[in-house]
């Protein structure tokens, strides 16, 4: 049975079989220009990827009610049942037919793709905290390679090699291997590459290997979300040769490809980045990047005015068309307390960012690196693949070596300060953006919890799902803090399907509610609690499988609602039921972030009175970065409750012993 992991768990590292040394590498020919030369064409599997299924209406209704049951009082649940029954018998079948009709006319994509893009681009709230997530990279294990100019040079070179492989379509296809030892092999690549594209995915299935959609990868490089009144648009440029580099709020266009589109030599790039690192220019008095922290309509109006001043249209085109944004920061990280650095990378003060770019590569003055990415163009699959590939190459086989001396004979033309003509209106907009951004970030609380009593190995011995254990902890912590249960969101990738995006997995279930209540009542024995915990894990696994297979209910109901609105039909009672609004007001928004390249990850709460929980479970511990807004939530208290929750869970696991089996 196909079971695709959560978006942030997909670990391809498709070139894992390469043997590379850390000695100096050749910087001529294709060996330098391309990260991968895949035997299987990059998009070989794309034509035969299955289409995202539209679930049966009856099953969606049943799954929706099952998710509502632990959240609602009996009388409210009865009202919701009535609304669902009415929907299933009246409005639902007509909307289902219209949705299927739309899907049949658009076989090149998925039924969720268009409305999902539309949802992102129409939302007017600011990007930082509300949408842009952060992936913070582990340091290079060799301290000397963390020198900031050297690490920047290597990260940029590997980024460009990834980009060129992507654009030449020689990047390894994204494939999830159930058993890499048996399928991530030369035989798999030979057999599937010889198969016609129209059946290649199904041949891969016989190896228990599952190709994933790669349509979002085109959005990685040369892309920008441009603010416009009412609805933004995504702009892409595939002919640019430069990065936009920010340093102390000052902006530069830096060429990284030569006139023929080849990656510049390591010594050349090193010299260019060194010049910017050493630039004595004072911090920008009016850092324009602050405008990208604004409400999208506010920013759209300011940008429209900005482009009409002087030669600003050309300057902003340099920003929009850049391959990506490189932010050279002044911050450092304290390994014992990563929260200040995570805050800086996730949102900072806004002066050294351009949040509209498809992604920003951030490098601090101690070499700490991370990725902050705009979310409308795609989900975490493409970003995480890129993130892991550049980490792997730069830490095992970098092109720029310690002791490299910069050399750049064309540096005058290759580094161009991006200057703007500003008037009082623009300066006023920057000051307003700064005040608004500061008010938001000052109200954001961020807490970190690391618990060593439970880890991957413990869960493996106990034969219980690590993800279900972590999610159970979130439910128990919130119940300890507030004595109730709330809407909980866990993202699950549907990249196994053509143009799949994500599906919502609902971790708050009748089983988790029962466990939390019984733990707090202290009436059940450890063995009885373990049985309930096993049931929680079983239900969790089933919901995860359904979500990954496109059989959740959230996206289907969203698609049906969008269909009603698009066809100017009355909104069914189901969508007007307060319970529908409540389950989509996700108090607990969670995302698992697990990768050997990842030091930490984070994102903001999706609602003002919620928690944003980025979590991972490693071989030696489990950890969570928890964000919340003051005074709406007490994040420190939640983290204390979370630690207590895992201690309770650990006691149950320890008391029942490793011989216990998951149901």
C-alpha cells in the first residue's frame, strides 16, 4: 500500500550513491556546471503520475463528522450531523457533479491546484509569520568551512548547480523509496528509464518506489510574488544571471553566471561576496525590504507608486528577476539557545529581507545558514529537496576550499548597487511598515522544548508510530493547559499525484481525546492506557494513509465550496454551520521537520489565538519550536505542559515494556 510521508519528511538525497571527496574539485566542464546528470530523465514519470482522486461524497461526509466529534458538545454535534446529512442529500451531489465535470476538463492538473493557488494569492495578510516558513541548516561539521564568505560561496555554487540541472532536466526525479536498499539502485534506474513515460510510474511501483510530482520545482528560481490589489501574481524569469544580495538593508545585483550562462569560478564568486561582506556602506536609512512585510494591498499601492519614480522600474525588475535572494546577516547563533537566531531567520526586523522572492538564502556572520521561502508557488517538497542537496554537497565535496583567494577581473560590472528614488510617500510607507512589523514581532512569543525521554529508538522498540506519539503529546498538553480539545492541523503531502499539493490530517480524534481524559483522571492502569495509546496510533496511521492518498476531507470540502462560489450557487448550510468555521480555525497548527540537514524549523501561528508547532523526533530526543502571540496564548506554559505530557506518555511506554505491540 502506498504511504507517502509528510511533506517535510520526504528525504530524497537522490545522489546518495555518489562518492565524493573533500579535496579540490574540477571547475571546468559539466562536472562543475551540473549537480546531477540523471540516467532517468527528470520528468520521465510525470506523464504517468496518477491524478489526484476526488473522494466519494459519502466518505468525505463521514470523515468530516469523525473529525468534528471530539471537538463538539453533544447538542452541537447533533446540529452538525443534520447539516452534513442535508448536504449529502441535497447540495452535495450537485456540487460533486460540477467538480467532477471541471476535473474531467482539466486532466493535465488536479482539481485542487487552481483554487489553492487562488487562495494563496488572494489573501491580503502579510507574508512573514503568516505564510513564509523557515528551514535552518546545520553547521558544516568542519568549523573552518563555516567562515561566512566561504560558506556563502559554496552554498551559492551548489544552488546554481542544482538550478542548472533542474533547467536542463537532468536532476534526479523525486522518488520515495519504501526500501532504498532494494529500489534506490542502478537496476531501478536502468529498468524505469527504458520504460515508456506513460507506464514508467507503474513500473516503479513494482519496486515499491513511488515517483512524486515535480511540477512545483519550476517555481524555485527566478520567481517573485508581485503584490497587486485584490490578488497577487507570480512572476518568473528564466534568463537572468544575477542574485539580489541584501546586506544591512542595502541591495545589490550580483552576477553569478557568465554571458554564456555558465557558473562563475569559485574564486570569482568568493571575491564578489567578500566585497559585499566588507562593504563599509552604512545600514540603509530607508530599507525598502520592509515594504514586503506589509498587508498585500498596502504594499501593492506603495509598489505601484514606487515604480513611477525615477528609474525605479528598472531597479525593481532587477529584484524581481533575480535567481533568488541572498541575505547576508549580522546575527549569530547560540547552540544552547537557538531561539534568537530562529526569530531572526524567520522574520527578523524586516530590513534585510525581500519576503516576496521565491526563496531567500540567509547566511549569518558566523556562517549559520537557512532558507526562508514564499509559500504560494509551492509546498515544502521542492524546497526541502533543494535544501538537502546543497547541504550535502557543501559539507562533503565543496568547490571553494579553505584558503581560497578571491579573484575577479570583472567585478566592476558584476556588482551593481540597486538604488531607488524615494519620495516622502514611500518613506512614510516604509516607516509605517516598520511600525506594523515591529508591533507583530514584539507580540510573538517563541519557545523551544527538547525532551530526551522519548526518541525514534524508543518508539521503534515500542512498535509505535513516532509521529502519533508526538501528536498525542500536543493534544495532551493543550488539554492540560485548557481542559478542552481544539482544531488541529497536520500537513500531509499529496505529491504522489499529478499537481498534488497537501491534505490536512486531523490528529485530534476520539481516541486521543479518550487517552487525554483518562491520563488526567488517573483511573486507568498503565496497561489500559497503553491499549488506548495503541488505538491512537492505529487511527493516526489510517488518517495519514488516507490523507496521502488524497482521501482526506478538507481539500474535498474546500473544492466543493469553491465550486459553489464559482458557479454563483447558494452556500450550503454545512459551510454556514459554526462548527465548519471552528474546525478551520486551527488553534494547533503543526508540521514535522525532519532531515539530517536541518538544525531547526519554524513558522508562525495560523490564527492569532493559536500555536505554530514545528517539531521533529531524532535518534536521541524529540523537540518542538512553538510560536504564539501575546496576550492571546501563553507559549511558555504550553511548553511546560508539553514536557509534562511527554513525561506521562513516557511513563506509560516504560511501564508496559518493549514487548508491547501496536494494534
